[in-house]
């Protein structure tokens, strides 16, 4: 009788150990220590004791998925995933970073949980200024097109004056001479401008330059604000 009791107690002490055998230790890591917006993060890890059985042939660990969670520098969750481990307890995952939730630059943390076991790894994340640069480039191109359009109008106005044809024949002004059906500038002619014309020209150029600089500064501020 006592022998049967001892055997029963032994079974109760051994068998439940497999049922309540918590979870294995989890390891996790990434292929790089730094990523930029749009990169894909390769995650790998393992679970100690996964697939092992006890003397009764029961698995020591429950077969569960590994829960992955990535948080940004201010602990906002940016990605959640569940990964089924391989038969040897290893697991891998690919995490894209092009979604709108990845909007903070800084140190990110990826956490892995398997039952009661957990571990984490950190990496740096950067956001290139490509969008802001593209906006500034477009603004500069638009300003350049506007300046070119104004220059063409000025050239056309000057040509209309120089190539003026009046009744009775071609009449050329001072510093020009007739060349076929057109008036052309003499080689010895020097362009003279009064101070008021020069002032107006410089003022116009300054205004255009100021507008271009203001647009660039505004776009830079908008770009920084969108990333903060």
C-alpha cells in the first residue's frame, strides 16, 4: 500500500512539471544596428528548450507563436506580428518600415514574447530629408521658370524697339545701323542706362531672390515640423 502511494506521489511530482513548465528563454536580434525609412528589418531569434520532451514523451514547452512588438522612441507601437517558431525553436521575420506609423527618428525597440519568456533588442532609425529636398528643388525650378519668362518678355520688348519698321522705310536710332530689314547695334555702341532704370532692375532681382529664399525656408520648416 505504501509503495503504491509513493509511486502515485512520484508521478504527480514529475508529470505536472511538464504541464506547468513555463516558457523557454527567448533570444532576439536584428541584422543591422541602424535603418532608414523604407528599409526592411530582418529579425531572428530562438527559444531555448523548444521541441524538447520529458521522460513521458510530452513537450516541455507549449507550442505557441512568438509575439513581436516594435515601439518607437516615445513608446508608440508601430508594428505587431506573430511568428510560428521552426521545429528547432528558431524564428525569423521581415519588418517593413515604409508605413506612416514609422515617423519618428531615434532608437526603436523590438520585443519578443513567448509565454512567460521575453527579450528585446534596439536599433537606430533615421528619416532622410528626401521629401523636403524634392519640395525645395521643385520650388527653385518654379522660380527659375518665372525668371526666364520675365527675361523673355524683356528681350521681346527690346527687339521690338530695335527692329522697329516705320512708314517710309527702316529708321534706326542712335548707336544702330541698318542691316537688311533690321536695325542692329553698332560695334562701338555702349549701352547707357540711367540710375532709375538700374535701380528698378536691381529691385526686381532682389524681390525675386527674396521670394525664392522665403519659399526654401518655409519648406524646410514644414519638413521639420512634419517629422517631429
